[in-house]
């Protein structure tokens, strides 16, 4: 949420921001907000004047009585003031409620470096890293690889839970856990404090992070309860200091969390319906920083460096895009997306986002800081970035590390988290359902000495 003081002092700046974001329809809402705010301040001043007058009358009555003077006129005036104040306060509350509702739905001010555009097609590429793999065979997409090795089951999940759910099996379960474990070790090495947050939050807590009008079709609500399933650990980490005044001497605060995430994906009808790229539940390791305003842009770049380094250690080709105004969302002032190359799709796809939300979330969640006890409080800045959303990382690993026989090499940094396993599928349990038993076996590719990878780079 924008600070009302900023709107009062720089209304034209807010108007220009709405134009850049492609939201001209909100300019009339801004004008309405300015009028409501002016009315609120006028009425508030009148109420304050009446309170002052009431105190003056009280003193005048006491003085007049001491002198034996008639106080009937003063008493009559004093009797009328409470009802007058009550009527004004009702109008003040009404003006404020209307103003706050508009203010809650105005987007954050974009940074000057954000490109103006309509949608993801107007995002601007900032850099590329890693060579796109060249295969001497037709690469499969992740779902075909998962089905080939019986590692992903979307059909059975669809029967028990519906579309965009999945079962991971065997080595992909272990790969998922390996990505989480490695992600936590990586981010702790960067000095972040770890959290495992609640997986459900109250509505007012989520409203402190996002504009619910834009997010309502994303989150799952628990029927009959004021609880919503966590869409991202960002919301829970923000809520950790909700309604607090943080010691400015301790800033910046570097937090990280691991959690499942649950999303309706209601706006994604017909998109990415195959496989596990766009799903209703996934696991994620999240970075989050509380900072002073003067440091937040440098810290935004720090989050991006962490994100890039993590994906570089996976040796995954990617690009970074500066997200345009039309694709930015209402909360971020600037956002980078990391998009990994997916051979099965022949294009880069989003793996992670890295955002500076400036004071927008802090105002909504009433989180301030103070440098010294004698100084006034200020709103701090909040920043967030995915480190790894593991299901999407699995998609990228399967497609980029596949071999001609359909097996998948495990990225070097993940091998120690999988007991030294080199390849997927590795030694595994084969299910013999018709006998009701299981037996240990080893896939053909892992039983033999692995040949040199046929995955080469341009």
C-alpha cells in the first residue's frame, strides 16, 4: 500500500505511475481518493477544533461560576458539542474507510529502470548464462521422461485430487528432497536465518502482503475458517514482524524459509496442462529481506546474485529478464525473473522471481523501524526472491540432463544429497504388484559403466 503522505504530496507522480502500468482506469480512483482525503482532513480539523472548544468552555464555566456569573449559554453550547463531534466522527470514519479501500488497491510505484510494456512479451532480457545444450537425438520433455521411468503419475493424481496435481515417485522424490536440502545449505551459507512457517494464514495477514482483489483467485480458503493455505513463504515471513517496530540497528534482516505452496492457478486455464511445471502444490525455498530504504536496491541485486549462483551451481542455462510494467503485479517496484532453458519446449521458462517491494508491504502490514529511541519511526522495505521452486527445478533437470537412452544425469552438486547416486533411474525398488512383493534391482544404464554423456553444449 502506498503511504497516504506520498499520495498527498506527489499526486502527479502516482498518476504517471498508473499510466506506465497501463492502469488509466485507476486515475479516477486516485482523484476520488484525493477528494476523500481532503474531506477527511477538513472534518478531522473541525472535530479537533470542537474538542478544543469544549475544553475552553469547561474552563470558562469554572471561571464564571467562581465569579458568580451566568453560565447557561456556555452550558447550552457545551451540551451541543458531543453530538456535533459524534456526527463529524461518523463522517470521518466513512471517508477514511473509503479512502483506505482505494489506497489498498493502488499499485506500488515502479522503479525508473522498469521497462514499460503490456505483458511478458515486453519483458527485457538483461543477461544470459550457460550454453543451450545440443543433443544428438530428439530430447523428450519432462513428462515423457517421467512417464518413461514411472517417476511421475499425473493420471492417478487426477483421479484422487483433480487436474494439476501429481505423484512423484522413487528417484524424483529423492531429487526433490535433495534440491530442498541443498537450497537450505546454500542459503544458510549466505548468512540467512532459517524458518519453517505456518502453512495457513489469516486473511488480514495475507492482505498485508498482497492486494486480495488481485490474489483471491490464487489462494485456497479453508471452508468455515479464517484461514488460507500458504501460497508462498514470503507472506509468512512478512507476517513475522507484522505490527512491529524493528530496531533499525539490526537491519537488514536476512530470512529464508522452506514450505509447500498451494495455488489455484485459476488464471492459467489451458496453459501448461501437461506435467508438473504449473501445479496446485509445490515446494519452495524462499529468500526474504527486511531493510532500510537506503539499502534496498543494493540488497535486491544481492538476492539476484544468490539466485543466479544457485542455478549456476546446477549448471543450468538461464536468462534474466527485467519484468515490464504490465507483467509486474501490483506489489513489486521492480522484479527480475530467472528463466531456465527447457529443451523439451525449446524456450526459456520462468523458474524464479526476485522482487523489491519497497515500503508497499510494510505500510500494509504496519511494519516500521527506528534508528534511535528519540527518532520517529519510518516504514522499512521488504524484498523477496525464490531460491528454488523444486518441481520446476526438477522439470529443468530432467530436460537438460537427459541422455540418449532416456536416463538423466544428476547435477554434481546434488549427488551427495542422493547418496552419491550418479543417474536417474538409479538402483531402485521395482514394484511387482501382481505378486504383492518388491525386489531390489538395478536399471540397465546404472548397472553398466556410464558412458560419457551425449549432452554437449554449443
